[in-house]
C-alpha cells in the first residue's frame, strides 16, 4: 500500500505477536483491532470462511455470527462495532488464530499491493452501509449447511473489508461481485436439490 498506515496483514500479525497466552477471547481480538473499526473485524471474522484449512468443529459458525451482527450494525450506521458479552467471552486457541493469519497473510498482501484510494467521492460511512447490506446477504448464504459454498461469499466479505480499510471503492466493488457469484452458486445448488427432491420416483 502506498500510505504510511499499517496494512491489514500487519495489524493481524501484531495481534498474534502481542498476545502470548494459549487462548484469546473474541473480545480481546476486537479490542486490539477496534481502532480500525468495522473493516478489520469483518476481515478477521471472514478469514476462517475463506481458507481451506482444518479448524475445530463449530469455528466457522462461531465466526459467521459476528458477520451477521456487524452487517446489521453497518446497515444501521452505528459508529463503533459491538458484540454481546457471551460472544466476547468466547475463547479461541491462539495457535488457531496464528495459523489463520499465517495462511491468509500472503493472499492479503497480494490484494493490498494492488489497492489505492479510488471512488473516494463516496464517503466511508456510505460504503459501510452498502457493504453491510451485501455482507448480510452473503452471511445468509454462508450460514447454509452446504459444502464449499461458503468460500466465494466469505472472500466477497473479506475483499470488501480490505477495500473499506484501503478506501478503495474498486476493490469493494470486486468483493461485491465475487460474493454475489457465490450467492448465485448457492442458489443454483438449492434449486437443483429442490428439483431432485421434487422429482417423482418410479422405483
């Protein structure tokens, strides 16, 4: 990136380095990244949904809940992210977070290297509301228990979040397209499943 502000990948690395405990709570992660607002929190919540790495059962669900909550808050125009206490107290193994950041960082840096401030005539707050609407729809698609359908919507949210952090409207639009394609794939699979269940059996 061309400005002097730390990139998202650098912030995420600092979170891991700055906490040497065996477990981290979601609240600790949120507080460490709070200064960058919704964008960084949406990005880190989307990462487990984007990377084909083994994680303990329930982790993708655990991270999809903040996506729903943050999406609604962005649509409503809230100034700062908020999470319920029961979710902020949830513990995650530091090694799992470290693995996620390690695997995601090369991809994040590739995207960040191509970002620059574009379409800046649309305010950050307006972009947040638009991203909130798309993220809410993408999160609905992610929540469906269909194999591998969470990757494109997850990447859509991640790319939009990086674009928001870099004030790059073009990157945000690319994220919207990627996520929308993912939702379309999910809808096609649902229609095919419905048609399969609706077909009469002659045996």
